[in-house]
């Protein structure tokens, strides 16, 4: 028997190449030093850097100037506030002194209406108030502030009560002076 002819084997078709991976692209050619130097000597970039440096310098100068002005204004405000507080302290000392004199003057009336014992209370209160007026007059603001802080730390309840009484008295005095 004759051998059947085998068909000729076909040559396999060439395979298509797989697409290249994203990271597998060709490396960029190395720059030569002339190209690097040309990029560094770019005139617009140099001008931008110079402008940035000028702006930074001017901003620093302006910030320092504004800081100096703020310090000057703060010092002026502090001086004016201290002067106002000193005037207020002097007026308060004067008012407390007047109150002490009024209490002393009314002690005689209290003697005659309520008895000698109550008159002595009025004289004692007048003496205490006069001592307070003297203390206010003699001490400066810093000493008064320190004394007040110490007193409030030692006796907070008394300090709150005294503040309420002083506030009431000042409100009455201001209301009386506004009415005429």
C-alpha cells in the first residue's frame, strides 16, 4: 500500500509581539553637560529668583517696621492707661477720704440718736476708711495691685463682697453725679 501523502506542514505564522510595558520604555538619553548648563543659566528663571529674593527682603523690612510701630503704639497705650489709672486712684483716694470725713462728722449725730456705742462704731469705721484713703494715696499702682492680689488669695469671699459693695457705692455716686 502506498503511503498516503502527508500534507505539507505549514510554517507557523510569526507571533505578534506583546505590547511594551509602561515602565519598559527606552531610557532617556543622558544629557550632556552643555544642555544642563544651558538649563541653569535660563534668564527668566534667574529673574524670577532675583524678584523672589527682593520681595522677601522688602517683606522682612516691612514686617520689622510694622512690629516697631505696634510696639510704639502699645507703649503709648500702656502709658495712657497707667496715667488714667493713676488719676482714678487719686480720685478714689479723695472719695474715700471724703467718706471718712462724712462718717466722722456723722458720729456725733449717731451718738445723739442711737447712743454712744453706735457713735463709737461710726468713729471706728471712719478711722478705718481714713486709713484706706491714706493707703490709696501713698501706694503706687503696682503696690496696690500686689496688695489686692494677696488679699484676694487670702480671703476670696470677703474680696467678692467688698467688690460688690464698692460697685454699688460707685454706681450710686455716678448716678447721683449724673442727676445733678
